[in-house]
C-alpha cells in the first residue's frame, strides 16, 4: 500500500505550489484539503462573523482551490478525514490541525511574510493563537512543523530570528517565484508604463489610506503612463472608483490578467505589501514598497530555473520514507538542490 500525503491549500498561489510539488510525488497517494478550522473558536468566527470572509478559510476560497485542482484530476479530502496520512504538507503554520500534530509535517513558504506589528508582539506575549495577529506576520515562525522550506537564505535567517529552530529551515526556493525570467516572453501588448500593484489591506481589516497611496504613486510616475493591477481579493468597484478619482486621467486598471507579464513589461513597479515585488526585483526593475527595499533584496526568493517544487518533493520523499524518530531525520539528511541559483539578487 502506497504512503499517503495530504497537501493543505489556501489561495490559488498556495494551491498551485502544492500541486506542483505533488507532480513530483506520483509514487505516493496525494490528496488535497483547503485549510480548515478544527476548533470551536475558529468555527464560531467563520459561522457568526464576517472576519474571515477574506481569508483562505472562507468557503469561496475553498471552491476556487478545488476548481483549480479539479482541472488536473487531483483528489480532494476536505478536512483530511478520509485517510490516516503519513505526511502533511502545510501552506501555513499559523493553523495546524491538532489531529496532525503527531504526523510528519512540512511547511512551504508561499511568498512574502507580513511585517511584524504591535499586535504581533501582543499575540506572542500572551501566547495567543498566531492567527489572532490578523495577518501573516507569524507565518513560518511558530516552530510547530518538523521541516520548513524557505524561499532564500534571507528568509531562513529571518525566520530563525523570529522563533523557528534554524536546524529545521532548508532553502529550497519556492514554486511560482523561482523562475521569473520566463515572464519576459509574453504577449501582453503594453510596454514601458509605471505599474502599481495594490494590496487587499482593507479587505483583511487593516488600515489603508488608498487615496494617499494613489497620489504617491502618481508622483513617482511623474506624467508617465500608469497601469494599476488590483489584488484579486479586492473590492473591485471601490478600487476602480478611487483610481479614476485620484489617479491621472488615462490610467489603466486591470482586475485580472497575468500580473507577472505586466511586471515584465513595465519600466518601474510600485507595490504596497505584495509578493509580486520579488518578480520586479528578479527582473531588474526599479521597485517601490512599504517594506524596506534593501531588506527585500536580502529576502528575495532564489532563482533556480523553476526547480523548487522538485527540491521540496525531494525532502517530502526522504522524510516520508524515514523510519526513525521525527527529530532525527534532519540530523542525517543531506539536501542537494536540483539546480544552483542562476541569479543572485544584489541590491543596487
């Protein structure tokens, strides 16, 4: 009987990454479940409040993930109750179901991790569940998973400082952000514009002065053509109305389309708290962000020609076949990347 792996999914980006990893593990039975609430407190929030409507716990995110996976004939086990699993691969460690706490677990970084805030510190100080921070600032730093697959040496060091045991952290690169130069070959018809990638801060109950941000972006553009790409989780009608009111006349607005292609064709990229800034960095664009730019260059995901999924699958295969105690696996495991990084991002 083949061993079974459960991949925990979330956003389409997270779901895509998990599916890519599973494609290198056909010798195992791979199943998928959207992230789910496994305690009464979280279940109550989902049922009686709108707080989680814009998080991957919401039902509409689950349907999007399942629709994506159904295209590939992937098998769904929502909640992970159909089988006992030999390995669970997590897209977040802020919610890890209690029933999996004794199962072998691997965490895979999705992309950018939110800034630490005063609330983050309070949550840690009071030993509250990490999701109480209301953002992803504690993702990757709870130390509850057995192995952590990170985007770069910068993120490995960052997460070690935030509380995850350094011996658990392995630099594998992350799917979807490890081969950005592929997007230079695209059929997006526009070029040489200043691109603005917005963030869903308001939808996730964080403060944002959107008019001020638009005006700031317009100042950077300084008369050049502007293109606004909205976050897929945003209130489109509201965002479009604000851009039309505060941005220069003739600014372009896209709520869909391939964001990476748009970045590849832009001359400058303005972001807020968006992982797509790493696409701009990898492609040599001048970038702007609410994060410190020098820190972003240190954290930027390694570019390894799209081999991160295979790297992570290598770790999954080694760990699931390991017969000793969980804590002994990494003592004897030697990770060999499928490809050396072809681009070392340096701050200019």
